[in-house]
C-alpha cells in the first residue's frame, strides 16, 4: 500500500520526456508507481492544474556551517531544492582541529559574506575529522539531501595553520598530510574535492584564501589522493585559469571538473569570451575529458557598502586596507592619491575580476539621509555624468557623507538575457552557482531554480518545461553521479516539487534577524509552490516548513563508480 498518492498532476519527469497527466504513488521514500493509481487508503493530494516534477538539485551551496544549527537549510527547501552539494570552492569547516577553528571561520566569514558572530555562536564543534562531520549530519538530519565536498583551503589550513594563506609551497611532509586528509574524506563519503584559484577570494584581514596561493601541482597531488580513477568530482572556482590548464588533470584522473568563474559569465564588455571558454570545454568533452562550467541563470549581483567593499577587493589599491576599521577607511577614502591609485587599477582590470571598472553597473540601493534620496535607484555613471564628476568620487563622497552606510547594488556579470541564454543552453554548461547559505548580508540566489522556471521557461521560452526541469534536476545529478535523484521514475527517490506553472517564481528579497546571536540575513520566498517533498516526506507545504524532529534528507555518502557519457563519475546513493 502506498504512503502517499498525488493525483491528477502534470508529470514532468526531469528526464526531458513529454509532460503527461498522471497520478504518482510514494512508498517507503521512493516512487512506487506513475499512472492511474487506484489505491484509496493512502494520504492523497489533489494536484489538478499543478505540475509535479523532481526536486531541484543545487550543486553549489555553502550550508556547511548553517546546517549545524539549522536543519531546514533555510531558505533552499522552500524554494524547491531537495538535494544540495556543500563544501564548494574548498571553503568548508572540516577537518577542524581546535587550534585552527576560529581561523577557518574568520576566513569563511569574509570570503562567503557570513556573520562571524553567528558562526562563533551557532557552530557546535562536536566534530573534528571528516568522518565526525558526516556522522553529525546523519545524527542531526537536514531537510534536503546533502553531498559534501572535501575542501582544499580547509585542509591546507588544518595542516599549515596561518601559513596556509602566506606560503605558496607546502613541504613534502605537509603535502603528504593533506593527501591523507583527502583520502580520509573520500573514504568517509566525500563526493569530491572543492578548490579555488579565484582572484576575488580573500579571507579575514584581506589574506588570500589558502588554495588560491597553492601551485597547481598541489591540487594535482590532492586529486590523485582521491583514490581510484573516476571516483569523485572536482568543483573549482577557477578564476583566470582556462580550461586547457585543467584538462590534463581531468584526463589523467578521469574525473570531471566543474568550474565557476566570472570569466565564463556573459559580459557585455567582452561578449565572446565566455562562449569561447565554453567551446573549449565542449572540445575537451569530445576528447572524453570532463570539463564543465557552472553558469548562473540570474545576474550576478552584489549588495555592499564601502565599509565592506568586497567586489573591489581584487584591485591592488585595496590590498593594504581590507582589514581597516570604518574610521581608518574614511581617512583613506578622503585621500586623493588613493583615489588616483584605484582609478588606475580599474583602467586595466585582469580577467576574472568581479569589478571591471563598469560604474554603469553600480546602483545606489539605499541612502540613509533624506537629502541623498535623489540618488536612490540611480547608477554611479549616470549620476557622475549629470553632475560632471567622476563616478568613483560619487560613490566615495556619498559614502563618506553617510558614515559608510550607503548600500550599493552591483550587477557586474551575467546581465543581458540573449547572451546568458546562449551559455545556459550550451552542452558544457551546468545551471548552478546559487551560493545558497553564503553572502547572507548581501544577496540570496537560493531560488535560482524557481527563477529559471519563471523567467527562462515561462516568460522567455528559451526552454520548454520538459527541458527546463531536466536542466535543474537530472542533468546536474547525473553529471555529479548522484544516483536515483533528479527524476520521476519508478524506483527513484521521491524528491518532489509541486507547483503552479503560471505563478511559480520568487518574491523580492527581505531581511530577517534570525541568525544565532540575532544577526540579520537576506532571504527570498517562493511563489506558486504547493509542496516540496524529500524522500517522500513533505518539508514545505507552500506556506511554511513542516516541522520534523529530524529532517528527512539523506547524507549522500555511499559510492559506486558509474560510467557517464564523457567521463567516469562518482555515484552517490
């Protein structure tokens, strides 16, 4: 007998099949039947007029810390996500020797825009090894399935301490210890390895994140330590490194590399750069080497103030001042010579930098003085032109007038639907980069999947609903080797999203003060979602989370090698 029957829905199976009207039955957390189901004794949901699809698979999140105090993984499950990969960019919180814990979370608080007090207050350090961390996840439970990446930067910090961000070359003994930690993580269920070579990834006090200073030979050694050929994936913030630099490792170890970088996002100033990089990956795929780009389906937006101007941090003028207090920053920002240095920096931006000198993408979002209200919702370049001033002077003078509290919104990359659509459709692209769980003060892109359905499927029609759901579900699941998820098929796990295709989407961003210690974060809420189920258990009812003693999500930590289309990938189940 079924536990749950959802009747009369339009079934979109996540595999690209033609939608059809049918019932779906769930038994023991898996899909038991799809068709005309006669069982009258099960709990029944009338889904007439609604779409039933697989839950969204989000392969780029940062819930590593939040999951230790928030089993709901808010807001992702309410936004349709039923499987999340954590540990991206190599910025996790394990391994966690007591001597480096505060160093790890200090760096995490800056590079991923998290509230440091919330991290210090919220994390219960009842784990040290990767095995301990996975046991903690199983014990506490989560409202989504979780797959965990071992983190290059965290592992480097565990071995090298403060030197991890300062010394490029690790000793042979340190390399051996790092390799042992990677091997231990893989033996205890890691889905792969996360790393970063991004110019934009700085930690506490402006120090580079540890993996960004390591030579590629160190990454090669850690990829080798992952075990037998074909086991595991590599998720890398690749910065300025182009696909041909990573292809030799993908070929050598038979593991796919999933790259995330501003260089591979649509940029109106260099519109052909991203397609060129995507085509390089496609050529590698034809050679049997797994290279893909993670591509966001939304503009890459950043809220910031000049008290924490992180979109500018990759420019040299900010190197000595990243850790300055607001009072120290005010003195610097008043200095004409410093302004000249920053102007010179932005004349020659390097590939991979977030801010390319495009002041026409920096908007005044919130002004704190009524006298400055005339600037709100206007871009720095436009204000500068109307007042015959330099855009940098506009931003700095306004910030100084408001005690560095003026809020700016920067939309620097992935702006321009036609250019973005070209990348979303590319065979080497994977819809991702929500960064859910990170940048809590500045943004919330956890609803990327609902935005995709609203904008790219319903409004623009770049994808029909069958292909759109495939790109959000079975496509990333299969590439990452996540078995029996991202699809509506008999025997698959019952990870389900029930929604109204006419109204599905996300609400405007709002601020809530619910972090440990009372800190604030930005969230978005779903529209048109009628239910989210993880392993057959309802986690979100369309209005609020359904309360459980433990979350119904599984820890994806059992592996069987499986042959993918282009590469041998890991299979988690």
